[in-house]
């Protein structure tokens, strides 16, 4: 009876969970899963790869440094045919990547070569992209630069949050791997080089990067809000009333207000509305002030007696 192909899997997050299950469904023997300890400072809203591995009886390790010689030696001793990496957060160096004779492959959450690097879904939303996807590619030392195996595109709707898009990308990753896996296992997959000049590399993001500059155009502010909406930390600005956290917005149709370019927050037609630097407006569908819900009624009570019943942003 032929020996099943084997793979050590490096995985985390929802994409890691779904792609791990896809490999198992495809008949791949997985002697080890390498994953991460959960960060207590992080909102763990996603599926845990470690839980799936435990359910399936697969050993797991969570090394602080995946490139440490003792870790590389332990993995090499398993003699895996392949490596697969799915949203694993450490970069692999040459000695580790050299272990699997049939290659190391990573699933990235963008249509490479666009948005190489960290948090590609959030960056795509911030930049107002209308499409992204998942890319399965060969791993090399340079991040997200190896040859492409396959890609799957998904649309980004104008008001999608990063969470909405990430859910689509998770499905795209599963579809992409499911389609490409037979060719990889059979050795017939045709890999294509990337033209890195057609894309860019992006770094990680911190909560402070969600600070809103209301002088920007309304569409730009809207894109930032939806890119960091929950379960991410949220967009915010500091106002005379306290810290305003904006969780969901919707652009107001119509032309820009002539001559009104000073950003301001007010109630218009019973709705909490922000005017941005281009004179266009956003409805604040969900917001907080110093951690407590802020709606039109509460805001009106807070600004009663102020000029124009509004505050500058």
C-alpha cells in the first residue's frame, strides 16, 4: 500500500483551521502541527488550530523561535514531504525551509504580489480595494515572494468591514488549497513566478494606527473605520467630550457641503453625523464615547447649548 504524503503544518487563526482540515480531508498525513500560544492581550475571536489538532490526535508545539536548531532538528526528524504554512506568524529561515524535499508552501490573504506582508485584508480595506483573495505560493526567505501555485479572488463590497472580508478570504483559502492540493501531491502543479514590481509590502498595524484624521475625505475615513471595526480595536479620535470610538459608518449620499470643510460632529435628521475634510458626511451607525454607547440622543444632551449643537473634530 503506498505511503501517504506527509506534511508538517504551521498554522494559526481561521485560515489555519480551515486549511488544516482541508489537508486532512485530502489524505495528507500530518505528524506535527506548529502553532502559537494565544496572546492574552489579543481578542481571540477566531478558531484555534490547537483545538483541531487535539481533536484529531495530532501532536502540537508552540516554539518561541521556530528557527531554533533544536526545533529544526525535531521537525527534520519527522522527514515530512511538505511544509504548509497558514497564517503562521513567524518567518522561516533557510535551514528550516530546506527540510521538506517536496517544498514548503504558504497561504497568503491577498492576490499576490499585491499586499505582501502583514494584515493584508485590513490594508486592502483601508485602500478601498474592490477585490482581494487568497494565494498559495512557494515559500522562500523573502516574505510572500515565492512562485504562485494558485489564487482565488473574492469581492470587497463598499461597506464591508475587514471582518466581513476576512471571512470571505477564509473560504477563498480553503477553495484555493482544495483545488491545488491534488496537483501538489501528484507533483504536476505548474508554479508561476511573481512580478514583485506589481505589488507592495506592508507592515503590521497597531491600535494607535486606528486614529482618525477627520480632515481626510469621508470615503477615506469610512475605509479606515471598516478596516479596524470589531473584532479589531476600532477607529477613534480624541474630542472635547472625550475619546470617540467609531465602530460603523455609512457615507451620506449627495454633494459635498459648499464651503463646509471644518470637520464636525452633529445630529442631522435625528442621526449622528460627522462632516469630514472634503465637506462630505458620514452617519455614525455605532459609536462610543469613553467606552459607553453614543447615539444621537445622548450626543444632543451633551452638546445642548453649544453653538450649532455640534463639536469640532
